[in-house]
C-alpha cells in the first residue's frame, strides 16, 4: 500500500527547497529572457533605484524585500542580505520591461 503522507511530505520538502533556492537560481533563468544584473559586481550591493524592490520607500534603507536581479535585500549603504526565500523577492519595473513582462505604451505623436 502506498503512503500518501510520505509522498506529500516529500513534495512539501521539495517545494520548500525551491522557495529557498529560488532567489539564487531564478536570476540565472531570467538572463535567458534578457534581464540584466542590478547590483555592483565589486560589492554585491543592489544599485539604486533599479536594484531595489521599493525604490520610493522613505527612508530608503533598510529595504524589506529584494528585487530579483538586485539579488539582495539592502540593509544599509554597505550591507545587504540574500533573501530567505523567493517569497521575499519581487520583479522590479526595469526587469519586467527587459523580459517583456511589462510593456510601455508608445504613442506616435506624428500622426
């Protein structure tokens, strides 16, 4: 007889692993669709405003969540943390435009 409880437990574990690894793995997949890094390569710090999940937040720091291509949650000007899970990330406006998730309407004013 099959133990569905055990199967469900394994599925939950796999799902939790994906949610935990998502912030590390997903940006690599988004490169395929045209997304670019939104952090300083030398420091790993997200670039303001495009690498911030909440660029309009006042005060700007600390942020609560990460922009997926910014890679980290900015804490202060020198420190940031890898988000604990994919649930702690968002796709920012610039990234959404790069991967055609968000299109900007263009109006031809000539005619």
